[in-house]
C-alpha cells in the first residue's frame, strides 16, 4: 500500500501542491484528473522522488517513507519496486541504445534477470505488440510505439507501483485502446496511478478518481460517482468539457482563470455558487468520512430549487400529480414531454404566476444580492411582452419597483441587458416598439427581461419552439453562454427530446402530470 500524507511541493516561492492526502492499493487503480497546471505531473514525479523543488510531508511505500530513502534504497525503489511512465515521449528513450537493449538495461540495473535480460525484454516487447521493433533505434519510432516500449520498460522488474503520466496524450484511437488495455491488464496485481486529462480513460481504468485544482485535492471517490454525479462545481465543469459518445450535451467550459489565493477556497473566484465566506474563510479540506468526499465550504453543489409533492388540477382534470424536483446551482435540467403533459403549468407555478393545489416550492436564499430567485422566459414572447412599449421601456419595467435605483442606474442596466443578449443597446433600436421586432429579437428581449432581475434560476418554457432552425440554434447557444457566464441554474422545458440532450446536464420526463427521471 502507498499512502501520501500531507504532501506539499514548492518550486521556489510558488506552491505546487498543498497538503495532499491519498492512498493507493493493489487492484484499485486511481485516476488523477484536473486542468493543466493543477499539479498532477508534479505529484507523479514526487512519488518517484524526482520533483526538483522542495517537498514536505510523507510518502509511505509499504510502510517506509520514500522521502527518507538514502541513495541505495532509492535506487532499488526506482525502476525496481516503482516505475514511472512519463508524459514527454520525445526524450523518454536513450537515442544511443536500441529498443530491446533499453528494456534489458532496466533489468540489468536492478539485477533482476541475470543472463536472461534480453530474452525477457523480447517477451515484454511482444506483450505490448512491438516485438518487431526490438533492434530499432528510438529515432525511427512513432509516439504510440514509444509509449508501448516505455510500458515494457516499466514492467521489466515487476514493480508493485506503476505511475502513468498522461499515457494516452496525442495517441491515435487504436494505439490509445492498446495502451489502456495494457494498463488494465497490470492493474489487478499492482498499485496504479493514472494521471490524465482524458476523462474517458479515467472512467475506463480508474476504480477511484481524485480531482486536483490549484494544487489541492477537491474531490475524491469511486469513479462512477465522481464522473457521473460530481459534488464539486469544478468537477462538473471538467465533465461539461468532455467529448463523450454517450452524451449529446454541447461542450461548456469553466469561466475565468485559476488565481492563487492565501485564504478561502482555491476555486472561489470561478465558482458559480461562491458566497463571501468562500473567499475569506479557511481553505476547505476533503471531508473525513464517506466514500465520495468533497472539499467545499458549502458541502458541494447546493440545491437552488426544491419542489415536493406539487399537484395542480384544472377543474376535475389533474394536471400535475405529486411532482418532486430538485435543481442544483449552475446546472441545466431539461424537462421534456408531450403537449398537455403539464410542463407550462409547472413553469408558471415555479415562477409564482400560478398556485399549486398541494405541495411546496423552496429555493436557496443565501444570495442576498439576488432580488428574484426565479425568472421565466415564456413560451410566447409576443403574448407576454407589452408590445406597445419601446424596447427600452419593456426592459426597464421590471426594475421600476426596485428600491435604490435611479433613472441613470436603470438606463445603464438596460443597455447592459441588451448587450448581453446581443441586441443593439442604443437608439434607434431601443426606441422601437416591441410590436415591430422579429420573433428572434422578441425572444432575446424576453431573455434579457428575465435576466435583468439577476435570478438564481432561469426557467425557459419552450423558448425556441416558435423559431426557425437558424434562430433556434442562436438562442440555444445564447442561453448556454449566459448560463456559463452568470452561473445560472436553468430549467429548460421542451417537447424536443433531441434539443434537450444538447442542453441538459440532467433530463426528466413529464407524462400526464407525473415526473419521471
């Protein structure tokens, strides 16, 4: 077993890792994921005691502290008991030695195969499908071929710990599949750390996944839980950027850039649910208990809307039947269903425009800067906007009852709101009556009107159903961009199942007033 205890790494005055605690066990590979610069490769180097800067903490291998190994013990550890397959393929092999000689040299250095090193090297190369390259020089090998040779070298002395640093980077699909299969074959009997930004590789190999951000561990748990039900906003952001064949959702990124900080959560400046104490409090550490742990001062992604037992009837006809629904900060929940299933009734109740017969609606009140928790983008903007108003008047109307806003404040917000939805923010457009706008312009104005109150939750009720395909695509992209930039939670209601897949983090189906996950 390998245990990392409070490992911190420093490169000059710059801290690379901070108080990392992890364990590796045979047969349970650990995938380490995170953006470039998070500290993943530095951690891999530290396990081999190859990190060039200052290190604090302990790395216990089978009960011995690697940080305290003398030269002789370190020599037996590196290449013998532990092996690292590094990320930089171009300089990974000695250009002056043929392939088989390099694999044999790894055994000769440890004295593990006296007299039989070349024969064993040939078997290892055959096992990686590159036996025919045994007498070639490294200069003639492709990146995928070098990667397979490196795996053969890593396995030369039967190490108990294998560390792979981005082993699938820049590989073609066939070679990537072979490399991952080779890692999977070795995993049952060894401790394996897979450092990768390839989330598909993490899912294929990792029994557990740990997430690094800014040198700190922010989430750790079983891989299916971490990658399919992330608890940290950063992990969810990583997954949104994933290209996966089984998902249709458009790619989204994480707004902003990493910024070092001495107080508070390291992710606070980019987090959609951060509160003042997230910036000013103590650094959050991973929870002590549980299989799926998160380092978050708000205990993970928070629910901003909870619906329990919601029912509504029109006369004797039930429209909604005991609906339960939870919407989380910053996520998109797509609700689809046929016409008449109760979607718009639910939207109106959540927005406070209709009343339920039974049940309750609760939302997060921890954001004092948000005057309205929920805003609605209605299905028919031509029917919901005051068509006799000018564009500026229609957008300013929701602000007229806000205390503390003068005319100049309102004008500034109106201009910003129009710019945000990519509409002209100056005359003559702002002086045009709403009745003269096109369907796409009206829909953008309806979105701006919903957002001008700075809601935590945006409900888009069939917001694209009446638009042609070109305008629909622009409105969908606009909604996603606004969500990403503002950190909105969005309930996207549509009867178009394919469109919901392009929008959703999660999907739910409403059928005859009953909500089905």
